[in-house]
């Protein structure tokens, strides 16, 4: 997800993210289908920018194999609010057939518009646990995109030239030591700063970063977060230290620095050594420097002070929902397309080799996972050295609109950290009481 920029309050958090695919049209614009009257048109409204071109190619292949189906894709991402745009689409009456939802909070928000997908081939092939957040009683209301993970992406060459062994970074103290070492050698390494901290992106701070410090509080269980009436912020001090470290050693001003600047202008051009992002950034990095993306990056966990061996946060970034208010033939073709995407040989090849996804389904040749960040995430998942994505269970709007927005005030010296935390606690409690 780019990230996974998905507003939980306005329909998922995302999430992340950040970024979307545009099908037969440019970003943010509807594709203009040219299907004949006897075709079934399936409108897809989705947010993931990183595999835009590859998804277009796969859709074209599917349409060639299924000439009676016309798929139109609308993309909203890259800084736009997907959740607000989705609500606007539904309010206008121009409802998509397939759209994106996050975890249990989005399921609750959109339940009246979600078809039961329990009988699909894709649901039957989903990996254990990946459907937990979208299952209500016996109904499966979403199909997972993929698995993703995030942490600190770092430039391996710069770390080596600075004499830093990434394996030695096991807690906040060792991270801070490494950051100061990099900062002291900025000139010789050609760095503008150690970090690029995208304070403009509330999903980075209010969803992904907060998750690192709140997942242990909820035992890595998204449903526990969803059911919780209050939040304690047990690791608030560690959270603050990571925010402060990134802010202090980042290109300024961080509050106006966005995802594109962070990943494309700064990290991909090796002007900074570390960024907080996930494997979804691979495509953006590879588009600028393929060699860096394929062999020059690593991924490490974000240390949680007071907690030993914090792992990489790994989870399902988003789910495909099928609009149950659509015509029966549209619902049928929507399900068949998603089944084909995740269970056919052609679809599975595209998912791993073209989309660069870590599959959330059985039956894949995982030896074809090629980029180093995805490999690190897959290895962490296999070893169990991960933490959950509980931010999918945050109250509607809380992660970005409350916590993320408050952190922006903190970065602008308009609020203290204590004010950020107390405001977030109260907002969570109030939301759950409604």
C-alpha cells in the first residue's frame, strides 16, 4: 500500500499508501468503456497506484479471453483521499461493482454494500487468517489484495560505507547511534539528510507508525483493537522518540514532505539513507533506479522501546469488495474476474512476477518473489517474526483524521506530545461510545 493510504474514517485507513492503479484511464479519471450492448461492464474503483501499468495489462488480457466482459477502472490515489472519493461515488448513484475496503471497521461501515464471497475460488484459496478481519458470521465480505509489510527501508551501500551493520540495530539506542553516525558523514556520503520523514502524509504517522506501537497493546489482534472501547498508549514514549528521531534528522520541513518527495526525489536518488515505508515502494524506486531497488535496499523493523524483538508489521493492506447492490450478472462477472486474478495460472503469474505482490493465497511459487523488501517480509512471515496490522481496527477516521492530524500539529510546534496522546485517547473513547 503505498502505502496503503486508505483513510479508515472515510473508508479505510490505508492504509494505507498512497497510491493507486489507473486502468484504462489516467489517475483519478474514469475509463471510457467502449463495450457493446451485450457486454457486461464491471466498474472497478480502487486506490493502488504502484501496479497501475501492470494491472492495465492484466485487465486487457482478461478482456481478450472474455470478450463478453468490459472492465472499466477508476483510480483515486497519489495524495487524493480514496475514502472520500468512494463515498462520493456511492452518493452520486454511480456505484462501482468492485471497490476497496480495509479491515473490520470498513466492513461495518460498508456492510450493506458488500456481497458474500465465501463461495468464490479465491476465498477458498486464501491463506489462514487473511480473511479474519472481513468475515462476519459465515459471510466473507472481502478478498485480500496481497500481503505487505513495512518498516525502515535503508540504503545498503550507504550503511556499508558508513561502517554500520544493519543487524546490529536491535533497539532504539542502536538505531539512534546509527543515525548519528550517518549524519556525521553526510557530506562524504552525499546525503541531504539521514531520513525523509513525510509528515504531510497522516497515514504514515497516524496509521502505520502508530500501529507499530499499538499492536503489542492489542496482542497483534485487529479484532481486539476493533472491539476496544479505549486505548492506553502503553508505548507512547517510544512512539515519540521515533517521531522525534525521524523529524530531527530529516529534510525539513517535514510537515510538508509527501510520499512522492520521500520515495522518488530523496530515497531513490540516494539523497537520504532511511525512509519509513514498505514493499509497495519497490515500483517507485525501480522506476528511477532499478539496480538500487533490486540489490541496494534492505528492510528493518522499527524498534519499540520497552519491547524486545519487535518484528516487521505484516498484514493484508486492503480487500476487494463486490457491490451487492449491482445487477446479478455484474456481481457474477466481478466474482469471476477476482477468481481468475488470484487462482488462474495467468493471474498468479501476474500477481507475483508483474505486480510484485507477496501472495495472500495458496498455490503460488514463492521462489519467484524477487525484490529484497518482499523477500524480507516473506521470510519474517514464515519465521513468525512479525507484528499485526491492528490499525485496520481503529475507530472510523481516528488514525488519520485525529492522530495523524495531531502529529502534524506536533511537528509544527502547535501541540505538545502529551496533547497529541490525550486528544487521541479521548477521540477513540468518544468514537467507540457512539
